[in-house]
C-alpha cells in the first residue's frame, strides 16, 4: 500500500476486533452504459499476479456483502484468483450474493516432482539443444556458476547490481524497470526484505568470476513452490543468453530439492509469454471474480457483466 497506494486504496477488515482477515482494495467505478457504479477492486496489478484475502480466517459471503456495504460500493472485482483461492470458495458457497467468474489469464508452471531427465527430454530436441549448448558454453568457457541466496544480509550488497541488470534491457528502454520508478523500487526492496525475514526469499544468480552477476531470478519459496517474481540479465551478455543458461541451472537445482514441487512463472502475458510456455509443463487457470450487491446499481452491474455476455454468446452461436 505504501508503494502503489493512493487515497482510493485501503485494507478492509471486519470490525469485530479479531484481526485475522484483511482484504486490500482500490476503489474503481464500473461503467455500465452512461452510469459509473461505485465498485472496489483488488489492490493487485501485473507486479502481483496472484490475489486472495489475507489472514487466518477465510471470508464468507456475508463478510463480502458487509465489505460492500461498509465501503459504499455495489460490486467487488477480484482478478488473479487461483483455483484454491478463499475468495472463490466464499463466492461459490455463498447464499444471497450474485457472482460472475471470468478468465483472467493462464499462469505457466513447471512440475518439479518428476525426475529431471524426464522433464528435460519432454522439452523437445530443439529446445534441449539450444538451451543446453548455451549453458555448457558459459560454464566451460567462462566458468559461470549458479549461486543461491536466501538471507537479506547476503542479498543487500547485490541489490543495486540486480536493479542495474534489470534496467539494462528492454525494460529500461521502455521505462518500466524497477530502478526507474521510486515506488516500484520501494515495493520490491521491502518485498525482498520481508521474504528474507520470513525465510521465503530465494535469489538465483549466474556469476562469472571476472564479471560478477550477469543474470538473476528473484523468487519466493512457499508451500513447496518457487514463485518467479523478477528476472533479468546483463544486456552486454545478450549473445551468450545468460538468462536461458540460468533457467536451466535453476530448474536442475529445483528438481534436486525434495521440498520443491513446482516452479511457478506467475502470469502468462507480456513479452515473455511465449518463452514461458516453452519451459512449462502445464498452466494454472487464474480467474476474475465479480461480486454484486443486491441493490439497483448492483443488479445493473450484474446484468452488464453476467447476463449480457451470456446472451451475446447465445445470439452469436458460441
């Protein structure tokens, strides 16, 4: 909230004093024809391609209706929900609350529970030859090595170098690199520190003795899954494809860890979508959930987002 929030953002909590449920939100009106219906959406964006309620208590339908009443909105919109999201379960089990589910995107992942050799063979001859050759050349000719960091004390001295690497490529050219936005820098710095404090930070780097870090992948490890947060490689080493070489070494490492069951690439859109699909063994369907308050504006929003698309599809024979 401190990084990306503004006066329209907040964290809603039930006023029961228990403190075990919280839902970050951003007020965002929905357009229904000429009307602007007050609504609240998840405080999420493509920097955070997963969303759910926070805390130990799962919300129910009555809680979500209460949230709408207290915020003075008639619709809630929650994107990036995984199949096991508590918000999805609350909507599906709820009574007296209208809802609509829609596809948000597919998030590719690698199943690390199978043998490494089986996975490597499944990638196909062309990918294996290309990625394997690039890794071997960097290891043989440049003595490139994988390093894994989990403590902030070890990561902190490297942090500015990681941001420099990320800004050296197309993200820097487009003005979307972490280092180019103070709020984005603040967000990722605090996130990395918090993950390290919780024992969930995993930073993978490809390092060359004479050059230092030439590629990195910043990940979170939680419940047996490595979640990819940010990647980057030094543009000066572009011809050597250090990012691909690092990915091979990272995955080989992950397959060798008994407590790692998957590598989730978090989001299937953007420039890296096609490459992510090449590495993936499958993809998780992420959904957007719409919840509608039983009010006149809420019913209008329900007609717009639930009924109208269904009728349109029927008329078009889809």
